[in-house]
C-alpha cells in the first residue's frame, strides 16, 4: 500500500471509529464502551505516526508531527479518548488534504510527463514501421499522423505542417511550419500527416529535457521550505513548555492537553510546500519550467537582471528590418523575386530569405540561368525578368543612388546592417536592409521587470561598443558591456551578484557559464540551446521575452502567498494555544478549531495555482 492510500485508510478508520463510538454513546445499549471504540480507532494512527517519526529521526529529521503523537498519546493516557480520536481524524485528514492539494498543484507538471511521446513511425522501403522512440536514429525519416505527438526533435521535410505547441510552450493557437523548419518533440500535429527528419535521438530531444526538469521541479526543496522545517523544530519545545505551564498553573492536565491538541499540526509545514509546488505548476502551464521550488524562491528575490544581447534582447539573426521600394514597385513582389533567386544560392542568408517569403505565403518561382558572384550576389531570370541581387557595386556599379533611396542610406549609415540591392532588368527596384533587430516585446518586458522591483538591468554582448550603445539607448538600460567573452560574462554576473540577487537571461551555448554563475539563470530554450537550458534554473519554452517577466511575477506572488499562509496560520494557532492555556478551549474544541485553521491555510496556499491580479508596467 502506498503512503497516500495508507493515509486515506487511517482517516477512514478514525472517522468510522468516531461515528461508531458516538452511536454507542447515544444508544447506551451496547456493552462495549465508546472510549474503547475511540481508543481502538486512534491506535493505528498513533502507531503509524510513531513509525514515521522514528524513520525521520533515523535520517536526522525531526518534524512538528511529534506534537500530534504526544497529544494523542497524552489524551489516551488521561482518559480523553474522544479528544484522541478527534486529533487522529484531524491529523489524518490534514495529511489527506495535503495530498489532495499537492496533487492538484502538481497536475500541470504530471500532465507534461504523462504525455511524453513513446512511439514513432519510421519510413522504410516497405512503408512505415511503428517503433519505440528510443530506437529512432538521427536522420531517420518519420511519419507523423494527424493528432499524433512529434516523437523527437527534427526538421520538416514536407512543404508545411500545422502544430499545436500549447502543452509545451503555453501558446494557445496552432503554429504553421514550412519546409526546413525545426520541429520539437512533444508538440502535436494539428493538421494533415507530414514527414520529418530526426535531428536528435529521444534522450537528447526537447521533451526528454522537459521531463528531466519536471522531475527536478517535483523533488527539489526550496530554502524557504527548509527554513520552515527548521522553524518547526522550535515550535515543538515551545508547545511542550506552554502545555506544561498551563498544567502547572491550573493543576489540570486536561488544560495542558488542550494546548497540545490545538498546536497540531503546524500550518508552517502544510503551506510552504503546497504554495511552491503550485507556483511551479502555474509556471509550467505558461510555458516556463522552473527546476524546483528553490529556483522559484530565488527568482522571487531578484533585484538585478543581466541580459545577453544576440538572440535574447535581439532576434539573433539577419532579420528583415526594412524594404526601400522604388516608385511603382510592391514590397511583397520584390521579396518574392528575391527569394525565388535565392533558391539557387548557398549564401548564409538564402534560407532565411526563403523562409521569410514562404511565411508571408508568397509563391516562389524556380530561377533560370543563375550566375553567382561569390561574396557579391546573384544574377538570373525569374518568370522572364532579369533579376540581380547583392552588393551595391554588383547591382549599381559606379552609378549614383536614385533619390528615393537617399533617406534609407542616411538612416543606416554606420549601422551594423546588411544592405541587399535588387535590380529588375537593370533598374534598381528595391533595397533590403537586414540586421539583428530588437525583439518586439523587449521594451515591454524590461518595463514589467522594473515594475516588479528589478532595480538594475544590464546587457552583455560580444559585439562592439557602438552596437551595444545603440541597443542600450533604445531600451534605456542601466549599463551595457561590449566585446564580452564568456569569461567576461561570468565575471560581470559575479560582480553584479555580489551587490544584489542577480538573474542572467541568455540563449546560447556561450551563455551557459554565466547562467550557472547567476543567482538564477534563465534560458530561452525555444531554439534548442541544450547547454544553456541544462545550466539554467528556469527555462522559457517560447521564443519570447514576455515569459521572463511572467516568471518573476509568478515567483513573487507564490512566495507572498506562502509567507502569508504561514504568518496567518501561526498567528491563529498561537492565539488558539493561549486560549487553550487559559481554559477557554477543551481538547475536542481545540482540535476542531485547528483543523479549520489548517484547511484555510491550504486553500490559501492553493491560490498560487491561479492567475492572480494582472500587473501592468509603469508608463
């Protein structure tokens, strides 16, 4: 019998014993006394609790549950069998209620692990064979049918696919992917069947890492909870001392018993674990994986945030920043012609341009007579039109820029951007500007962090000072450190950490040492940065910065709820203990009152599962 079932059985025995005893006492016709029935119903709880306490003591742990053992034993010795069985019900009921609360809090975490992919359909000459996912090898072609989980990480072979990523990233709407796009295990095929190529084995895929992190989240213990355990040790002697004083001054041992009863069990022990597991679960639902309660608690204390630039505050690649268009031309048509010609290119930008055009649902044409000028650009025919793309010298030669292009040239002069010129039949038709653009949600995220109490925001980058200063000014950062090596990043994080609890946010392999050095490391794991995700304490599964601010909000709200539950619970228990010592509460009444306090504390702790009041950035 597992421990949860045992606790339910003990509650059933104690409750049944109380009811039978009351029935016998009310009828008065049964020769068996109610006290005998109540004692018999209490003894299994006493024995089980004594074994549990001895087992904990053997591993060096003493909890406040000892008060429950003392109070039930004292009640039986003093002939207060009714009080003993009520305490037994209260104790067993509290453990069952805690199991229920913890189970509800862990529901989102269990949902992640329970739905882990187990099978894959591997294509072969004979068709598709169904195999366990641990038999999938890199470069295997896999068929993913409608409604099925993607078994491993891979790339899409077919032209398009529609994926439901809500269980992994928290994004509610399906996402469309194109040929060559990266796919992550654990997401669901929300469209027609498609074929993908495995890029990782099961153990190295996204979902396997998620399962490992969820396991850590369920087992790790927060310092706040460990502090609660230590504080509970103080409560045991204080309770025994107060009970002894009440007995001594009143001369009535029942009054001392009432003090023991009303102190059992302690809201401190019940509230903290439930609240923190609830916060971790709430974060998982939002696409944020926290590696245990310790990460959540540490995040709640953050006062300084350090961000990597490339791929974190910026998009981390050559993104299309702007299109300057000649009069009479259409931007989408120029992009279609550019992407069509890039189908024949091996340039590092080619794949990005093609994906961008397909994302806009532009129909590409196969180019003809393509001639590539290495390092300069391409020339060829697209739908009968002579298209030339590339550097200014290739496309314009020594010719001047037309007037419509002057403003764009001035805007981007000296900036770290790539300008791609496009000519149609020898005439300049458009200029594409590519650069590492700031994320759209970066400013809002940083504003939300400041509103949440982050006093200092710093950027680290390996880029030069000019690029760093431009980003820093745009986002109104407190400091920016340029030309930073991985070792420099670690040094900066450690220096910031010496001043205040510091969060490091990054996405690349080179950020892993700095993530590990920070008070809390936060990895943007949507692009598959395994090293950074493993080094981090918190992993954001969406390709967005917004969850960073949401993670901080959840952490602070959760810690506040746990602290509130503990303070209020202990204050109520303390007041009840004083009332019992003064003779205002009987043991039975005290047990019922304490049970009410415990229920209220746990229900309050479960609020950590909720959304909470939405917080807005200061304008």
